[in-house]
C-alpha cells in the first residue's frame, strides 16, 4: 500500500505533456492553411483527404534535382557548387538534423531550372530574379524554383552568389518558411543582383525545427485517425503606421498601437526593426479575444531630421504572417556641423588644412574628448569657438556658431596624380551621454569628378535615359561644350544654382536606334578649368 501510494504521488507530479500543435512564427501561409485543412478533414473523419494532404508536410530529409540544359559548361559547374553549398549551410546550421541530398531522378522534392530572363515584376522597373511553384498534390515536386539568367533593372548576368541565395530561400520554402521582408536573411531575398551571401538566422532554424516536430505530430494523428485542434489565430492591427512625437537627438521616441487576436487559438507575435535604431515590444502569446499594446522605441542617438523606417511584425496568423509597419519621427539635432565652403577637402592645392565648425543647439555646450579619422590618413585639432562664420548651404549670409572650430590636416594623405574622389569619416567622442559619438562625413577630392564614373544603360529596348553628376563642391566651373562620338546620344545639362555652379546634372538620352541597341562611346565635356579642360565619361550598354 505504501509503494502504491508513492507511485500514485509520483505520477501526480508528472506534468501534462499534451502535444503542442501551435503553428510557429515564420511558417508560410501555404503550409499553415494545409495544416488547417488537415485538422478540418480529421474533425470531419475524412481520413482519405487528411492522408493526402499530410503528404504535403515537410520532412527532415529532402532531395533536389538541377536541370542544367540551359546552362553553359562554366555556369553548370558554378551553379551546381552554389546550390550544393546552400544545402550544406542548412545542414550545418541545423546541427545535421536536416539532410539535403542531390539526385538525378525526376521525383525530387525540390527542382531547380533556369530561363534566359523572367517576366517583369508588377509595378517595378526590373525583372524577377526567380519564381517558385509550390505543390498542390503530393505527386508534384514540393517546390519548383525557376531562376533567371539575367536579373535586375539592367539585366545583369546571374552570379553564383545569387544562385546560392535563391537556393537557400528555396530549401527554406520546402521546410515551410515564408518570405522575410528584411534582405540578407535566408528568407529575405532580392530580385536584383545580390551584394553578399544571405545568412541563415537562429530564428529560421528554430522555426524549421518546430515545423518538422509539428509535421511529425500531424502525420501520427492522421495514421491513428485522431484529431488535432484547428489553429486559426487572427491578428487585427489598430493602424497601418506609427508616428512618433518630435524629440531632441539622443532622447528615446515611443509610440503605441493596439493588437487584437480575433481568432480561436493563441496568437504568437514577434516584432523587430529594419535597423538598429528602431525596436518593438509586444506581449506574446496573445490569448483569443484579448488585446495588447505594441510599443515602438526609437533610439535617436545617431539620427537627425525626418527619419523613416519600418517595424516588422511577424505572427502565426495564416493570413497575415508578416506585416511591415512604417514608422516616422522628427529629430532635432543637439549639434550642427557647419561647413564654410563644403564638406570636401581639395587635394590639388597647396593648402593642406580644412576647417569646419560644430554648433551646439543646447544651452550647455558638450565637450569633445577626442577625434578619430577613418578612411584616410587625416588628423584633426579642435578649439572652443563663439563667433560668426559662413555656411555654404546659405551663401551670402553669416551664421553664429557657439561650440567648436575643427581643423583637419590632410598633409599626410597622398592623393596621387589622378583626379578622383573618396570618402572619410571623423568620429568625435563627447562627454554628453545622449551624443556619445558624433559622425562627420567628409570627402577628399582632386579636380572635377563624374558621379558615377561610367554611364551604363544596361540592355535598352528603345529610347532610354540615364544621368550623372559633374561636381567640384564649393569651387565653381563652367561647362563650355558636351558631345559624343555616337550619333545616338544627346544631352541635357542643368546647372545647380544653389551650389553656385559647382555642380551640374547631365541627362544622357539614347534615341533607341543603335543596331542591336549596343553602344560603346565616350561623353566629352569641355570646361573652363585650365587643368581639366576636357573630361571624358565612358558610356555603354550590356554585351559590348
């Protein structure tokens, strides 16, 4: 009797381990709706439909096949390696819980194929980089990925890096993840040329593990002809955007909106910002019928002016998995950088020093503790200043400055013989905790510079326009003539009067009549500058 009592007491202490059928945040809308359809089929004892739909649930092992018939030899080798590398990334970061295997048979779970170019994106000036087809029947490949061999607005050739990123996304789609609006994650892709490899996040691998566990539970319920709860949380958001009250730089901005769960299951919520300056706080999970506040928090320590960013709200609502919430705030500066001429240090004269001013907006002037230059071999000294100076943004008027005079020494920097422009940054540490680091952007320039250095038209279909800027901030010059050796090009020149003729906007117009729309030419600009009487800017189209 004593033993029996002990056993019963022990059993009473074992926690209830009911299966967790909650669909996790990050799950695609398509997979969530499949799970809902399975739960409804089981509730209605339609076991045939439930069994058929369960064939659309992901498993830890997937197979993929690559169709290379439209690739040349070099592309075939490069893209096979890129897709294999993407498969290895998922396997490694999941601690080998996932197995992604290449096969040559037709019944692969995932297929990759390539087309010369895909259709234009709706309301965009670029073609799709890739497109996907998801299975509606278990007999079909789970995911069919079609990747364009040209991408972006200028139809640039697809690179191995692009294919790697698209493969990461494709494998994530098989495992049940939905798209992410933030570029750079595995599920945050971009249709244009991609600057760097995407990275799988811990949130993505965690979501996949939960999705696979849930899929196994559902398959077991189908085999046992059991039931699973119909999980349909439904998020209602009070407003589409968040506006913050104006603040002084360094102060926190806060704003709130109401989130309500009108569904029949707990609503999971997760919020993040599109930059480190904006974050969000929200209660999760939210019970059916309940409301909570989403609080947006702006860190304005490095912000000035009218600032616009986004909060990304992720939910397990099958019809609203992701909501982009625009946020805006007006930030008044605690200090102002005043440039008498411009923010450009000219390297073609004998004077190797450059002066600008820091104007304190607050009554109590902060102290500058030190200055560090990044991007060029510069040094700087600073001293208190209270007086008048000019500001190149308001020519003809003086401005009172109460703060610091900063003198930059560029004598150690070797500009070389070529004309050009580069950037540098001064980081100024202060004793004000709300203005810990001030960042001052500078440019080092020699001569008149074209931005960009080359005019590139991409692959035009007809009449096309492009633009470049000819600039020497703070040092006016005149354009006497502009021409080209191509009869298919014409030009429009607009002088920037606000900068007193130290900058010109030049529109390049291609008339659309060149054979095969191929151009390789030079734009020749004649100026009144004795050292740069002629400036040449290359112009070309793709495939030349």
